[in-house]
C-alpha cells in the first residue's frame, strides 16, 4: 500500500499573511512529498507496506530510523495541513473548548502554555495538544518528526493539535523569529477539525467500553 501526498484542503495562498505562499509550496510540495517518497521506498517489500500509518507509528520501535523519520514526517504533516484554515483562529467551542478550560483553567492559559512550549523547544520538532493515556489533555513536545502515537514517545497519547517548529515551516517569512511565527499560526488554527478529532476519540473510547 503506497502512501500518497494529500492535497491541501485550501489554496496555498489562502493562509496569507500569516503563512506565505512560497513556504506552503515548498513545505507541502517538497518537504512533505519527500517524506512520502522515502517512506514508500523504506517499507517496500516489508510487513509495513500493508499497514496504516497509525499502526506503523504505534509499533515504530520495530522499524529502522528511516521509517521512523519518514512515517512521522508523513503523519505529522498530513495532520498539520488539516488543522490549518483560512477561516481559522479564535477559540474552540463545545466539548473540546470545555475540556481545555477544565484542564488549563482557561483558553488563554492553554494558549500561553502551548506558546511557551513551542517558543522554548530546542532545535527542530513539534508541539502537541494530546489526549494522553490517562484521558487528560496535555501539552507535550517531540524532537524531529517523532509524535505521541509512537511507542518510543516520552509522552504518549492521541494528537488533537500539532505545530511544526522546524525552521522550514517559517524561515522564509519569519527568519529566526519563531515567536512571531507561533503568534501568526494561532490565526490559522482550524478548531473545527481539532474538535472533530476530539469527538472521534470519545466515540472510539465509548465503543471500547461497550465491547468490554
């Protein structure tokens, strides 16, 4: 089963002025596409070529580093694109909004903590909002193209929101000014998609309880 580069659900230029069109063209069409190509090469004629990307990640310790890097890169970026929107920004409503308020006391406090984690992370990687294995919302970070689905992750859970803090995600527009990129990114967050992800997790958990 060959993986493919997902099409963007919006025009590349539609995230301006927060994320520039050239960054989108290179980030999606070059960087992400390279992860897809290299992942397909790495898993060809192995047991992984019949697995979903999630199943590969959940058992990533079984595979060589080339699979870990490129499977992570493909999953992380596929999620990242879906969580951006020309009509994004603001704060989440509904169950996710309530859960964020419960976990962090307010959306403003959550945003502050997430921004601090993203600004303070060393080197390249990702910052996440996850529902952890205890069922609680948590902010965590991973290096390189790792993510919380991986069995080697320090903090494990299901991602609801992810921010790419590799320099290729922002350098053309923001150079070394990562905090400016993070502040701009908040204006593009697709909270409807994050809420959908949260609802899907809850539905899966409820089904598992019923089965037991």
